[in-house]
C-alpha cells in the first residue's frame, strides 16, 4: 500500500480508538470493551455515547465548513463563523435566555437550540441575499463581518440589561458544550449536518476550479455566482447546525484545513474534504477527552483554542517568513 493509504487507515483507526476512549473517560472510568454494570451501561447510553457522537459530528462539520470558506475567500484565516452564522445563533440564544420569561438552558435546552437555529438561519438568509447580488468575495466577507458585529452589539446591549442568572446561562452557552446534546437533539443536528455534507461533496469539483481563480473557473464553465451561494448554504447548515446545539466551538474550522493540507500534501478537495472531516473528528474527540480528565470539566472551546490558536500563529508567522 502507498503512503496515503496508510494515512487514511491511520485517521480512521484513530477516530475509532479515540471514540472508545472518550466513552470510557469521565468522572467514572470505564474499562474499554469490558463488562459494564447496569449503572455503567446507563451512563454510556444516556450520557457518554451521545457526547462522543456529538464530538465526531461537530468535528466533521466545522472542519469541512472551514475548508469551504478558505477556498471561497482564498484566505488561510477564514473559518466557518466568518459569515456571521455564530453571531446570529448567539443573538437568538441571547434573546431567549436574557429576555425569555423563565427560560433556562437546563429546563428548555430545546428552546435554546431552536432560538440558535432561528438566529443563524436569519443571518444565513441575509448572506444568501447578498451573495446573489454581490459578485466580489471581499465585499461578501465584509458584509458577513458587519452582520456579525451588529449581532454582537445587540448581544452586548442585552448583557447589560439582563439579570445575573440569565447572563450566566448565556455565557455558559457561549463556552460550548458537547454533553448538553441529548439523543433527539443529536438526531436533528446530524440530519442538518448530513445535508450540508452532501452539498459540500457535490461542490468538490467546482471548489477545485475556484483554486485556480474565478476567471479561470468561469472559463471551465463553472457558474461562480451559483457556486458561491451553495457554499454559503452548506457552511450555514454545517456551522449553524453545530452551533445551535453545542454553542460556538473555536478554532477547529480554521486550523484543521491547514493540518489536512499538510498531511495530504495536496490542495485537491477530493482528498482535503474527507481528510479534514477525519482530522476534525479526531481533534474534537481528543479535546473532549482532555476536558473529561480535568477535575472540573472544562468547556470544549477552551481546549480547542489551546490546540488551534498555536496553529494559527504558526500560519501567520510562516506566511510572513515566506513573504
């Protein structure tokens, strides 16, 4: 077998091993592949298995959406939240937690997820309208950033007028959590991500064309404006679906595409998309395991930032050295 075949096998095996380890780690250590007691089985099926599957889905969705955004904007620091989807979701959650009467994240997790979906969908629809009118990717990027700034400003106003309990609930949501997703919510999130992934896979060939520049892509018969709209839709579904149920998870979508390109030594999306999906799943699983080993469980975004931020710093430094 060739080198890349071993890389693919290694990535798949790593996902399986980390998934098993993620199920076993926590306040109560469970023996891998051992005979579990009824109580341990209940912990696995009701808590740890959904959390492990959520980590895999989140890692895949954020990594693939980040790859698409870096291709669309030809910017190595672009990520899945660059279109303001996360800010829209945050605004929806802020409205329901800080203005909603008696709504708590513990008692109405589904309500919070619905609010996040509505918020991210609202921003996505605005971005789709802009993408259909604006032909310049830079302008699209600026509009996305401005929409995110507007949503962030409204959230800041709400934080200043909210009561302390509601404010605490919102801050907890912004830190990201994999353990708050139950089985039914995981099914909905997986369905949304699956649709986004199907669109992403169908866009592989046009994305390869975009790597050569928009003018060259048009020469190949690629409808750049249409592809831009579908890239926005796919990113909105992938990033928005995960953010709605897990909260914002930082740096995964920015860092993983670069790791995938470095590992596969290519820019071909036929290899980069599946590689980014597997690496993203491995990264989020590893971060979740490290969070579980802490005496006090850490928010998932804390650990992903510790992994992702140094990679982004390295990207910036290397770019400056190359220049």
